[in-house]
C-alpha cells in the first residue's frame, strides 16, 4: 500500500544526485549457500548508460557470486544529511583497460597498490532496475516544523511535508 502513495519516476538523475556525495555503498550479493553477503564498495560514478561502476579484484568472492547470481542490492546512507537509498540491479564484471584508466584516481591505490595497470582490476557494473530513496531535510527549522505540525494536528509528519521519498523504476 505504501508504494501506491510513493511517487514513481523513471529518471535516474534524481537518484544519482542524492547519492553523488555518498561514496561508499553496501553491496549485497548471494553466496553459494544463497545467503546474503554484504560489503562496502567505493562508488566511482554513474556511467553514461545510467549504471553504477565500481572497481573490484578479479579473484574476490563478489565476482564469483555475481557470475552465479547477478541480482544485487546497493544501500547508500548519509545520516548527517538524512539521505538514504536502496538500489536493486543486475551486476556484471568485465575488464576494460581504457575504462579503468578513465575512472582511476590515486585513492584507488589503497586497494590496488600496483596502480591502474594492475591486471587484477575488474569493473563491477550494476545496471539499475529499480531504486528507492529517502531524503529529509536535516535543518533544525525543518524538524521544528514537523514537530510543531505533529503537536498542533496530532498527526505524524507526512512524506510530502518535510521529506522526499520516491521510487525509481527503469522499466
């Protein structure tokens, strides 16, 4: 029932705008026992086709997991700005040296000490199928407004009062 009230858009740009400053996502895959396995991943940037890109090591467990079951979830959270997002998509792993060079930054050397020419670097691409985000203003005035409204009306704040909540569906 909540999804009937939640605005739906097919435009990924609003989602990408929300998560652009949240560099770390929790990537969830299914392991060989079909149990969920999550780990932090550094988001590089959205690709021109609207997918999300990450670097990973060719021998990491996630590579084997997404090749067996490509359905994944990414969770983004920035509590200081009250921004949260959940992304469901399909993952693939590939090697493209030109793309690796394009996306490379020296920050990546912490994971790949040999640099951008490390032969074990792979690109993990997540094609977004659907997503949901929540964004509530963190200002004291916004929270005060929500509190005053709740006290005055006896009703909790509605999403459209002080929050943004939307679903993104690419199909």
